[in-house]
DNA sequence: AGTGAGCGC
């Protein structure tokens, strides 16, 4: 389960997000996105959880919750550009496409 | 730099 976390405090680190999600289930990895030029946090990141059920539970609970004194946004992450994946859409998922 | 919509290498 790929999870997208946004509106993080610029002081928030991966370990803080890791700990928060570990409270709801096993966390595979956490990635905070930082600017490539300045190297400063962009204020959002990604969390990977091996258990989809725990991931959904974490999203429902951690979304719009408080972390490091700031409200955060937690959603399902969009799949990265995958032009190697067979078409046919099958399967699982169901991400809400804007537009 | 000192902010806050948004999707990573």
C-alpha cells in the first residue's frame, strides 16, 4: 500500500512519520521528499505499508490528524509513471482520478 | 526560507 502524506511540518522527519504509521501497522519504508536544489523538505512524503488493511486504517486515522503541531493530509499514493505495465486496468486499485 | 498545494528516483 503506497501512501501519500502531505502538509507535513518542515521540521517533521521520516522517523516521526514512521512512528505514527507503525502505530497502526507494519511500515515498510518512509520517504520524505526534499527539494533537489535546496535540499529542504517539500513538506510531503510517502509511506509504504506491506499490509493494505493496515495502510487503509492508518490513512483513515492519520489523515487530517496532527503531527509536529501541524495538520497533515494522508491519502493513497498514485502509482508512479508505469508505461511498462500492461494495459487493461485490471485489478485492484481504483484510484480517484481528478478530471 | 520562514510558505502550505500537492505526488517520489
